[in-house]
């Protein structure tokens, strides 16, 4: 079951608050990379605040108060969706972090937590498209226009195919990596994303 990002008393009533003395553990994952970022605890009040403002808000057991992640550092967790487990006593939160999640400055509070690098690269391409920093190769691609980007995808596709039949594994992997990167840029130039392509593949798989 998922909870949408609007205050919903009905959704809150389905949760088993009694088991944890009024608190539920909430596992937070990066929506783009699926890296586990942190574990916190929510009360009914903090969950209602999360739904209202869209930033992950916990109940601090040490301070005994509501605590919005990033309220001092600015490294908020912008919530995309909240799912409830089968026993209705644990939450899985997909969020987009606005900076490091851990107080140490690390991306995740779990050292070495696995993540989807390609998803992270896709998000980086999105940032480059929006900000257009000078000196960035990605910026130069966007500035060159969609025809130029499409041309690069075609070139990299041919080079990947040729490497597949005439070169070693290292060369093939290098060309395939170039192709994937330029494909991400092309998708973003059309207002699309890696997630959109994944959705198509998932529907085909079904």
C-alpha cells in the first residue's frame, strides 16, 4: 500500500501505531539510485507533517520532538512516495535528497550502501540540463541542440556495434558506456528520463 503526498486521515488510521508505542520505523531510499539513505522513526504527528510539507519529518527520540531532516543543514529529503509494509508497522520512503543525508557528509548513513549508479548519472544529467554549468561537456551537448545529441548517439551506436564484432571486451565496454551516457542526454533533451525507459521495459516484461 502507498500513501500519496496529501494529508489523509484514512491512510494514517491503517497504520499499527501500538506495536512501537506510537512510533514506526521509516527506511528512506534515494528515489533515483535506490540507495538506502537512513532509518528514522515517525509518529502520527510527524507523518502528518511530512505529508503536509513534502519534506521527511521524523520524531526525534533523543530530543523528544518533531525533526525535519535538513532543518538546519538544508539537506532536506523531498518525499516522492511512502509505502507501508504488509504488517502496517514499517514505512518505506522514496525521497530525493537535497544534499548529503548523513551528518558526516556522506550520501548515506550506511557506509557502502549499494546504489544504482546509472540512476544517479541520469539525475546528474538532469541537473546539468537545468543549470548548464560552463566547461561541462554535458552542457555543450545540450547547447548544441537535439540534432547534435542524436548524431552522437548514432555515432556511439555504430562504434559499439563495431566493437562488438571486431574489438576486445574492454573496447566494447568503453563504447557501450559512451552510448549509454549519450542516450541519457538525448532522453533528457526530449524531456524524458531513464525511469521513463525503465517503465516501458517493465510493461513489456509484464
